[in-house]
């Protein structure tokens, strides 16, 4: 219970140090204790409270009633689950950052991408309002991995360009978020090079009383900068053997208004409209408005949980997300011959559906103590709609990916308090791509070239990982994984007269890691981790056959193999006194065999006749490298008078080899960025004054491919593109009107700065007034 109020604490996590079995408290703060006679101690943790570590004898002496002290600074992080198993964070040799549902309710982010940004440690790039491409430690897009309830979201057409798939997740339906920094391929396989974002969605809990329990949670929110209207409701039912959770969120966003103080280069005082059958360049009434950027979105989630016995837990989850069509704002800013380059450039509705069945069995066996079986199907739908200015042909490119996955994960807890984790995985993606060219005057359509070939991508893997104590102060973790991947692609030669019709890639990848954590006392620990990761070729890599240019043709390369990353991380966590926590990490990552386009030979020829022109042969090849290094610092201080101070600082630098063999600053390593805040929390009130900031990136430090993007960057005194530094000051607070009603009010970007995050194609919101009302019962 809450020692200050005497109220029960729901969703407090209880974990046994010997068996690592978990328990969650229900609405009345009760839980079945997960210890056995082997248990050395129990850890009790709840967000916003100081954790407690108690022996079994201590629990008996207090009649099993645990009282937790409220604390905004958790000086001891005790649990992480991002590696698919619950582990004590004291034993994790790499950096992990977590967000709770309480964090989301306080910050009220509009999307899951904005939710990640509140960590102050994940940089978010947006090409449009309906966007959000995370950058972590100098990597982005298909070199980061998304995991939803233990299921990988990455699919076979995840590209190296910016991605917005994360906005398909509903921030209101996310129970907890963990960001695992650095390579994590041992557990998650391909793509987990820069890090893993692990999202756990609302999980219904059982009720240990005979009487069933219902819980209703709803939120209404409005933001002024884009006239946001959002409504959310979730309903949970808890019984002894059955539990359900239903969630619905509907959001509508108008065009986004940027700030009044900042670079004039970010203003676009016009937009393109179709008037009387012609494209017209129309002057905007308010040049601060970013047209077109508005869109709408709906998210639905349904979970059903059933316990047929003491040792079995079954769960089914359904997720549905769909957006409206929305404009890619940076392309609407692109110019040609003094006029807008495009009459239209929109993303079609982004759809995501997931059906997920999970079974967990806990019972001491020779081979395992716990087995988790996950079977999932996901369907991704996306499209691109573009038309040049004054052109009557609209190009429509539609993609659909069906992704199937099966995971069997085993855990065995050893007598020496160590643990063994192992499992197998099979992932299968089927890609269907279509192209249409539409006459906007007649409405008639004809088939056009598709973006990708029809393809099948398979990944089969097995892994083993161990956690082993060495003496009283050192914990070692290590693991190894072998992946076999197969890609088959069938090329349609209707529109491109290539001398091939199919291509196949069939190779393997071996990765491993080893890490140590040394606890030099009660308040300080040191960690080091050496890890490898890989990214296997996907359909986007193979499908670059359609990116031909005059005098050159790109052909498939069946010998294409995985990229490999090698990473070293060293970190420390220190507690000073009872109120200060300091965490630091430095890292270096080398990416080898990176996939880039280079000159190639087809059947021994370096040029072929293509469309009547002798063209140079090129292919995607493992021929480049990238290097990224940097540091992350965080500090939390608990002050008197219920005040708290926190800071998150991030610095990364990198270089990468380009298609032509030149070396360039890394595109996905943003400038220095961070957030600092001072907060007050007592009784019914929580208030936070926060600054978010980014350093400057000069023209010569931009990636070579970024230097010519006039539609994105501001101009320096020499007329060159650069990314200016910026900051915003934000004030936000919550007030508990009653036991069931929470009011959130915020004033963001108080000084009305006109700013644009590095590599973004749209400016951030100007001064924004936010109000949200949350009702829970």
C-alpha cells in the first residue's frame, strides 16, 4: 500500500530472486506471492515508489503487508523485461531506459513516437506530422528493431529511409516501454543494431477474489497547435480465470502551426491546389501554418486472457490501426524551376493489424522452468501517391506485407542464482507490391511499375543466453545466436526489360555477446558489454532494381550477405547519498559489410543494353562501413520540499562510406540533444518545468546526401544548408480533482520558437496549449 495515503497500489510488480517468477497486484493491491522455499528475497516495485527488498522472514513479521514510500527518483531500478524475461537490472551489462503508463498520462504524447521522445534519449525525426522515425546511437530505420508484446514489428520492406511505422501503436494502449541501447541480435535477430524498442501493451490481470472486477479508463485531449481532438477509452475485466482488456482511441489533427520566432527558411507561404482543372500555387493566409500536414487515426485493441490451471496462462491479442491519407510535408516543399516540384505527394492510409496468441507454462522441469510460445500474424498496408506539378498522371504504389512469426522461448533458473535462456524462432514475410498510373481528369487507371518485386523472406534461428554470478560482486551475461535467412524475389519484366526474372539469397549469420557487471558496493556498479549484431538483406535491399538512372541499371545480387555490427559499451551507475542517481555510458560501434550500390558485373559484363542504351551494371553489395561513437549521461536528484531535478544528455558522432566510396558524416547520428527538468509532486499536484534542446549541425558536418536538401534545412550566412540549434521551454502539470478524475494542463514551447529537429522535414509545434481530462473507475 501507499504509505502516505494508505491506498492500495495496483500493478505493483513482485519478483522472486531465486525463481524470477513474477506477480502483479490487482485493484485492491493484492497478489499471490511468487516465492518458493528456495527464495532468498522478494523485490516489490511500483512506478513512482521506492522499491523494497524483503526476506521471507521480514514479510512474515509485517503480516505480508508491504508499504511503499512515494518517490519521483527511483534510485534502484530493479527489473527489466526487454530481453523477454524478467531480470534484475543490477545484472544487465548494457543501458536500458523505461517508460511507464504513468509517464504517458503525465506527458500526454500525441503518438508513440512522441512517447519515445519523452525519454530524452531517443531522437525523433519527422518528414510530416504523421511521422516519427527514431534515431538511437547513430542508427535508424531498418537498423533498429520494434518489438510489440514480444513480437517483432520489422518486416521485409523496412527501408534505410525514414520510417513512420511506430505511429501505428497507440500510446494509450502501451503499458510499459523499454529501450535497450546497442546491439541486441542475440534475442531479437536481424535489424537490432542500434537498439530495440520493446513495447508491452495493456495486459489484463486476474482477480484473486470470487467477485469479478471492472475498470474503466477514459481520456479527452485537445492541443491548440494542430487543433487536436483525441478521445480514448479502455475497459478491463478481471476474474479468477478470465480477464479482458478493450481499448479504443480516435484522434484527429488539423494542419500544424509552427512558432513565430526562428529561421525564415522554414516558412512556406504557399500551397498547391487543384482549381478549375489546373494546379494553382495559392498564397497562405497564415504563413506559420504547414499545409498539408493534418490527418486522423483510429486504434483498437482487444485482449483476452485465460488461466486453465495454476501453471498455464493463455492470452490472445488483437491490434488494429488505420490512418487517413496524409501529406509528406518535405516533398511539398521541394522546388523545381522556381515552382513546387509536386502537385501531390501523399502517403496513403497506413494500416496495421496484428493477431497474437501467447501461451506461458511455469513448472520446474529438467529442461525449463518456464516456456513461452508466441504465434503472430501481422498485416501491413501502405502506399505512396505522387504527381508532378501540372501533370495529369498520378502515380500510386501500394504495398502489402503479411508477416507470420513463431517463437518458443525457454528459461531455466540454476541453483547458483544463475539463469539459462534459449529458444527458436521462425519468421516468414510475404510481400505483394502493385503499381497504378491514374489519369486524374478521366479517373481511369492502368498498371504501372511496382515498387518491389513479389517476394518471400524467411528467417529461422536458434539462440542460447546465460546469466551467471561470479562471486558476490560480479555477474556475467553471454549468448550466441545462429540465423538462417532465405529471400526469393520474382521480377516483373513488363515495364523493365531486365535480363533476369528472379533472384534468391540463402545465407546465415552468427552473432554473440558477453558482458560483465561489477557491483563495487551498495551504491555503485560498473558494466561493460561486447556485442555483435546483424541485418540480413531484405526485399527493400533487393528491390532497388527499380531505382535505375540514365546510363546505369541496378540488378539483383544473389551473393548479398548480412551487415555486421561490433559494439563496445562501458557504463556506470552511482548513487550518491540517498537522493542522487547518476548514470553514464560510452560506446563505439563499427558496422561492416554495409549494403550500398556499387559497380557490378552480370554474366561477366560490366555494361548491358537496356532500353536501347548501353548502361553500366550496378548492384547492392556488401562494400561499405560505418563508425559511430558517443556517450549518454543522466542524472536524477531528489531535493527537499518535494522537488526533483533530472537531466538527460546525448552526444554521438559517426562516419559512413557512401556509394561512390567517399566518406561522409553519418546521416542518422543527430547533433547533441537532451532534456532537463525540475518537478514538484505532492498530494494531488504534480508540476514539471522542462527544457528540450538540440545543438547545431553545420553544413560541413552534414551527411553529403543531406547537404543538398533545401526543403529541409535553414541557410547559413554563406547560403549553405545547416541545422540550427534550438530549445523549447515547457510547463506541464496534473491535478487530481477527485479520486477518479485527473486534469492535465500544459503550455509547450512557451517562447513560441520556430524550430526544426535535425533531418526533419516539418517544423515542431509553436506555442501549444494542451488540456486533457482523465476519468478512471
